[in-house]
C-alpha cells in the first residue's frame, strides 16, 4: 500500500506485451466517496525509469477533494 493525500492506496507495477512492444505500468488505486479511481503511468520498458520520477512527483503532490 501507498498513500495519496493521506489516503490509503494500492500500487501495482506490472509489464505487458502488445504487438511485440513490451511496456511497464504503474497503477495506483484508491477509493473516494464509494468510487474506485486509478492513476496510471505506462511506458516502453527502456523508457519507464526516465519519467517515473515525474509520475511519483504528481502522486506526492496530488490533492483529493
């Protein structure tokens, strides 16, 4: 589990292969008002780490209202 704006969230990191292109994904799931939400980042395997810090920054700064 991780935290988004002080709320418990679940983080999943996984890979996929579609049309011969391998991608890595990071999905963060959370609940608000009885609804489930997901924030997701995806990139080809060789580019995933390059922008992951931007995604993590967004997660650290997001405010759920």
